[in-house]
C-alpha cells in the first residue's frame, strides 16, 4: 500500500527558510518549533507570536435553512448568532460522544463558516452533509481554499493596527468581520487558542499567505513577535485549560465530563443529534471529571499516565508538559467522580509516584 505523503500548507517554504523543525501532524507537515519552544511560548504571553494554522478545516454552510441545519447538527444554537459573531460548540454522535469541538462564524444571514480540527475535518464534513440533507442548506468543504494565520499576544492589536484601517478595538472577542490587512482581504476574527488576546486571519487566496506572513513579521519586528510552532501552541492552550481533541475530547466522553456542559443547549426548540443521551447525562451527572494537576517535583506527567490516590489508580493524564509560565509541571487528567481531588494525589511517572496538587482550571488566566 503506497505511503501517503503529508500535505503542505502554503507557508511550507517559509517554515523551511526559518529553519523550523517540521513534523507530520494530522497528515500535514507542520512546524513544531523554530528555535526554543519556551521562548516562543513566552513571546506569546508577554509580546506576540505568529502561527500557521492552515491545516485547520473550513466548512461553509449556506442556504435558507443553514442555521436550522447547524442547530440540528451541533449541540449549540447557531441560528441565534448575529452576523459577525462566532460561537464555540461541539458536534457529537447520537450517544453524546464528542466528534469534534468547533468554532462557527456567522458570515451573513444565510452563511456560516465552521472551523474544525485538522484531524477531524473529514469526519465533520461527512456528519454535516448527512445532517443537513433534510434542510435547504449546502455544506461545502472549503479547507483547500483557505490559509489561516494567527497573531496572538498582548501586542497583537499594536501589530495589526499598522496594517489595517479596521478599528480593532471595536472587534469583540468571538467576533469576525471582513477586513483588509496589508492589502489582503481576510476574515479577521478575534479568537485564538492560547489564552491571550489575538486575532485569526482567514485568507481565501492561500497563495498569498507568504506575503501576508512577511507583512505581519515586518510589522511585529519591533514588538517582540516571534514565529511560534505547534509545541508552543500546545503548552499555551494547556496553561489556558483548553481541551484538545484526542487528549481531553473524544467519542468516549461527553461535553459534561470535559467540564463544558455549558455549550450544550438542551433548551433550544429544535431537536439535535445526541440530545436524548446528553439530557440523560446532564441529569445523571458526568462519569468522570477533568481536573488540573500541578506537580511538586520536576518529572513531567504525560498523556496516559495513571493518577494515584493512596496507591490506587483513580484517573488518567490527558495532557502534560513543563509550564513556562507556572514554572512547574502541569497536567490535565480525568478523575473518578467519587475521588476527593483535595486529597493526596500522585502521578505514576514511569513506575515512580510523583506527588501532585489538584487545582482549578485554568492554570493561567489573562489579566484584562
């Protein structure tokens, strides 16, 4: 069977010229780091970072009943979004298991843009096609027609302000509007996955992505902007307590286990896939709960490691890393619901119990 070559984003040569370490991620050849991931991480926390997110999936849903179709397909109420606004949501199977977490933008009265994780784009497209079939709505996988860049960090507004006439202060969090940045027409969205203020720039002409990257790099040179790879993106989202599909989210959990039951709108008038199962889970309570752990030592908990209470396994690590901001190892883990998270906990790090303290998520919260 022939080996499938990883796909390349429009910025592949840019990453090569910057000396990035490239890895296969969800079928894409992506930059994991350019130099030291801790420097990239801290640049985003204190100044700004520039990300290539062109591997993400962009799916347009259009038509007279586009909002109704999305209300049936997702756990949230997308038809109530105002044009220009965005909403975090999830798509589940009939048993309430998470197929993916998504951000949906309402671009116009009858037009929505659903942004899916790279590894799940095909799953989401197939599910949306099936679920929209009974509605006057069209589902179009436009992923190949988009490049996606992100500028994240406290200097993001300053960097972009010199490249656009759009009044950035008027763009609220989880809003996205058509704008021109450095001469390129983009959907400029105030969203991100780092716990910092910042913007994501959806470019419908992906061949122009290198020029936009260069313009952002030039504008950010005096404001501490660094290119940032997937490794920094992962530690940033972990500090911010944001779930990652394949780690905290999967078909084996519902939004309630992940502490995200708030995104499930059981009261919306129309039925939706997974509603009965999710209502039952809401009434019965989650089977486990997601907690934060801070290690007392230096050994780092990793995904799959056991969480121990009085020597017995009571949970599993879903994500773990050294935290550049906290200065200690941090992790997220699913614990059995009957376990007192305030009790003595440890993580089995390759056969050695490492004491850890349970804390409320997130580990880091931006000062506004």
